[in-house]
C-alpha cells in the first residue's frame, strides 16, 4: 500500500515539479524581455538574435498547427477506417496478422521517419508536383505532415480497434436481428458505442503530432513563417526548441529563457486539448453495460 | 383450435401450398460448428400464428436451431448447415436470398436484455429507421411500446437511456424494438431467464396478445412456462449416439401439441425429461 502510494506520489511530484520550473522560468522570460503575453503569442516576428530580440511565436504556433492538422487529415480517417475494418470486417486470421503489423509502425524511431521524409517523400513530391508547376522546397511542411500522419496511424487504429472490438457482441446481434447490414451495425451501433475511446485515440494522436520533434525538424526545417503554402519550409514549436538548444544561447539569456516560455505554451495547448476531449467524452459518450 | 388441427399442422409436408398452416419448416437440417455436429437431421414445421416452445437440456442445440431460422448463424465463423429451411415456402438459404432482408421478417429477442446504449425512443425507432420506415415515427414508437406493455412505464421519459430501465423493462423494450420492425415471426431465446416472476408474467401475457398477429418460437428451460404459453412444443435431446464423444449432437425427439407432450408424451425420453429424470 505504502509502496503504491509512493509511486503515485512520485508521479504527481514530478509533474508538479516540471510545471513549476516551466512556470517560473516563463515568468523570468517575460520579466527579462519585457514582452507581454499577447505580443508573445500573437507577434509574427521571431528574431531572438536581433537587437533588441523579438519573440513573437505565432509562426511557431502556426507551424505546429499546420503539422497537427495536416497529419490528422491523413491519420484520423485512415486510422479509424482501418480500426473499423479490423474489428468488423477482417477475417480472424487476417486480423491476427494485420494488427501487429500496423503496431510495428509505431515502433519505428521517429528520426527514421524524418530522413524517410527527406530522402523519399520530398523527392517523390517534387517528382509529382514540379511538372505541374508547383515549387517544392527541400524542407517542406507537406512531407512532414505525411510522415507524421503515417507515424500516428497506428495509435488511432490500434486504440480504436481495441475499443470497437470491446463493444459487446449482444449489441451487434441485436442490430443484425433487426435487419441491419454490416455497414449499419459498424457505423451506427459499434462506432457510437465505442466513440469515447475513438475520440481519446484521436486526441492522443493529435497530441503526439503536436509534440513530434525529430521527424518534423528533418522534414520541414527551421524557418518560422506564417504561410498557407505547405510546400515551403516552416518551423514548429518543438523544432524551435531543438534549434535553440543546439545553438549557442547562453544560460539566462532571453533566447535561453524563451525555451521555457515556448515549452509552457506547448503544455497549455496539449492541456487544453485534453480538457476538450474530457468534455467531449462526458457529453457524448454512450455507456453500455 | 382443436388438437387434431395442430397435429395436422405439424405433420403437414413442407411446401408452398396455398393456405399452408406452417410458416417455417426444416427438412433434414444438420448444423456443424467447425467439425462438430451440433444438430442432426431436424425436420419440424412451425405453425403460423401459434406459439411454439422448444425445451431440452442445456447444450442440445435449441439456440442453434433458433438462430438458423433467421440465419444468425451466418455470423458465426465456422458454422455450416445442410438440409433445407423454408420460410413461407421459400428456401431461406437459396442463392439470392438476402439474410438482412430475412431478419427484417424474422425478428429475434435474446436471453440477456440487450438494449442499445441509446434513448428509449431511439431503441425502438432504430430498427424501423434503418429499414426505411416512412410513417410517423412517434406513432410507431408509441404503438410498439404499448404493444410491448411498456408504454405506461416509460411514456414520460422516452429520451432517457434504455439502460436505465430494470431488466424486465429492458426485455420488454427489446420486444418493442423488434415489433417496430413489423416482423412476421419472433424468435425468443430464453427471454425470461434474466427476469423476476412478475416481469416474466408480463412477458408471457404479452406473448399471448401477440399471437394473433405474429408467429412466436420460444426457447425455454422453464417447463411450466412452455406449458402455460405454447401451443406446440418441441422436445430436444442430445443424441445418445454422440454421447461419450467430445461432440454433443442435438436432435428433436418429439414435436407435438403442448397438451399432449406434457400429458401423454410419445417418446420415453420426453417423459424422462419432463418428469425431471434427464437434464
Ligand atoms: N458459436 C459457437 N461455436 C462453436 N460451438 C458452438 C457455438 N454455439 C454453440 N455451440 C455448440 O453447439 C451446441 C449447442 O449449443 P446451443 O447454444 O445451441 O445449445 P442450447 O440448447 O441453446 O443450450 P442452452 O440451453 O445452455 O442455451 C453446444 O455443444 C455448443 O457448445
Ligand atoms: Mg441457448
């Protein structure tokens, strides 16, 4: 009992510690630079080395959103459809092979996805898009979206498949007994019954895309800009952190402190996502026995 | 209806003769799960607008037989059947017969109440809606709930979850949901086994009401219930030839009017079962 309590306590204390450090360093950052939170979040100029330095992280937030949205557009539909296929349609033997195979995708180191983007996806995009007159940069958001999307498919498919196949057989039989087709049973009984789990898998996958670093740095580069063109280079919040830590910002400098402020912003975004998902779950879930 | 009429109904050869008193028939029906034979050469004819009970010891294939009638066993990997089943004279396993369409005409109520995790209203409306019901849904929901003797208990809370009801109410909700699709036959697999005596009595009364418009086939372990509600009873047993093997094969040993089966059974095994010496 005491041991278990100890373990739980360590988790809580660690989390609290991290938030505390992030918080206090973030306050230092705002004191040192004299920026307001509004300038920080909505400013479009990110020039840490300029005199005076400017820290508007909107381009980073935008870059992060671009990757999250783009990769979700790929991963959520494909992941959900594969989950439905695996749980409702696939013959048992095929499923026994397919599911672990999909999960293998999740075991590939993210850095590998990064150079696959650089070495395979981007050249392929160039091959397809440049003949029709679209300029593709070597570092571009689209190829990052594609590889991050592929990376998070197994999170969606595997977690969703677990909840879908946990929907009681009695519910399916009841629906079939009323003359429902397999499609109606899958989409109108099984999916709504497992919706809360499916939404959680979405949120987890999106959080993962937001937090993804290495693949995005390698694929999309480090150029903070507000652009709607996914064929150009962008910079995400995580990529900025990598950029600064691997540069020569000295401890205590505004650039160094900005790491914590960006980290804090990232934390707030993920937290908001979790709160929203909690709300969605409570509001829409169908409880079964 | 006289006893001789029912006997004639049961004995009548299957076939689409006009005014055929049987609605569902099986001829030499055998069912396998994988390699194990679960039902052997069953030949019976279920009379229209009557309640037919199926009794017999556990594992003798009552549910299996019931699930053949609406091709629910199609959903079980490895299940296979031989022989013929007809519904209204038509082979239900023939090429081009759509199991989905068949299940609209042959509804099913399960042993464990299994309402959808949706509102009471949606539970009743769902089946009708997917089947393209065009009329007034509120009317249909009310009519079906009244028919299932549940309306008075739920009319004020149609938008509450079906899962908030008691077990007996849930089972009547499942019956209402089946009625809303307007099937011709209702298969009930031990519909009262999870219910208390009062709910059981309500469901039994209900079956009696429904008989005028529907054909009901009910599996039950409760012999008093079979006796109370049914017109015909099929007594099923494990085939002695299969005993001792790992395989448990079910056969129908007697299919007679309920009154006769319980008072003057023709088969010694029926007698042994109903007097409690087997099973
Ligand atoms: N899905 C299945 N897969 C394999 N074997 C099955 C399956 N369903 C039933 N069986 C087997 O078929 C035989 C008949 O089962 P069934 O459920 O039809 O019996 P039952 O008479 O309804 O029994 P009970 O009274 O306990 O409900 C049993 O030996 C059972 O093990
Ligand atoms: Mg059974």
